[in-house]
């Protein structure tokens, strides 16, 4: 068995969602593709694929093996390209997880230079507010907000940070008044944001005299989508508490007004996480380095001036 060819066939079968399509794509007889997968499974001693008449699914072992195959093949292509003297011509697939707001606000407006430099990199953005699993879902790296948990398998590189901003529409504040202290929040209602990993709306956290204070707001409306959450604030449906990068344009335009700006909010790191690997894929490294240049520039545009503390 040609193990390298078998790995290439296996990856193509997974990406094409079927044996026949993979055979056609590789210009190989279907019997060759079927035999390669069987020999690979026999060699490994595990089942890689679950096949039915309508579906083709990876087993847990298959998912792990697929992820490593993709990385090894991509690294091999990059090494070969470098030997041919074209070190800038990275080739291969790159799957990146992030929230839709991150993609819309930062990555997509700045992606053209990255694509121009690496035209042979096929970039797939996996957009979700939930916490994705890198290896099982075949994702190369992910952008996450929050303090990364200690992990023996992942590397976290901090690329920026943001702060929480409490704000509301001018119409809401005209009708309900402006809170000037955390105690005043008891007289207000907020739009809740449903956290995917907590299963309930998020608490509001502040820092007073170097101590964290947690406020549980009265909520008459709860949503689980970031852009919808901001829209609720713009519609005057309640106080909202959002990342400064999400509301900075609305604060500058006057569509939203900041409140409690004199009370410190915890700073939240933004990191890019990727598997701990001594031989990090050059494509992943290139993208991570690009993010490391992009996000600090963007961070400077998020800053929102705080109002003077009330007397």
C-alpha cells in the first residue's frame, strides 16, 4: 500500500463527501479508491468511515486521522514548494473558526491583501458563537474572546483585547432615565444575551475598588445573536452591555449613549488558538501572523471615551 496516496485519497473522500466523487476528482477508478480506504483501515486497525446508502460519516478515529492527514499533506506541499524556490506560494486549505461579528467587522474588510499574498490558500470561515472543537471539527485555528483555559493540546496567542460597554438608545434613556451607579441598575431592565456555553443569559460584571461586582439584570427580552442584541439596544428595548468593538460606531453616531462609563469593566482578551504542534503548518502560521498584525491596528479604533463620573 502506498500510504501517502492512501492518505490523499482518504482526505479527498471526506472533502468530496463520497467515494464516487473523490474517484472522479482524482481521475481514479472507483475500485481503486475503495480498495485504498479498506487497506488504510486495515493498516491502522480502526474504522475511519461509517458508510450507509445515503451518508458518509467520519468515526471519532477517522476525524482525528483526517485532521492530521490534512496537516501533514499541507506541510508536505509547502516544503516541496519551498524546494522549488517559491516560498511565498503556500498551497492548501485553511479552516478558521470565529464569530460572525469578528468576520464581518475585522477579517473580511482586510482579507484581500492576505488572499493576494497567498492566492493558492483556500480559506473557509466557520462562523458561530458557540465554542467549536478544533480537532473533531477539522478546524485549523479559532479566534476566541475570554481567558483561554489551560490546555496541553492548544496554543493561545493573544492578539487584542476589548472592554464591555453599557449603553442604551437616547429614546430609552429619555423615557427611563440614566443610571449613575450599580444600585441604579435595579430600576432598569436590560436585553439579555444567551450564552451558548452557559445555557442562560450572561451576568454583568464590573470592577469597583479592585473587586469584581456581579449584577444580575431584570430582563424582559433575551436573544442569542450578537447583531440582534445590538439591534435591540438601537430600538430602545433596554440597556445592553456589549463589546466596545461592536458599539463604537453607534456611540460615535449618537444612536447609542454610554452609561456608567466611570465604572471600570473587566478587560477581555481576544486570542487565536491552534493545536500545539512542534511543526506548525506554514499556512496556519501565516494566518496567525497576519491576525497578529491586523487586530492591534483594529483595537485602536475601538476605544470609546468614558464620561466624567457624576458628582
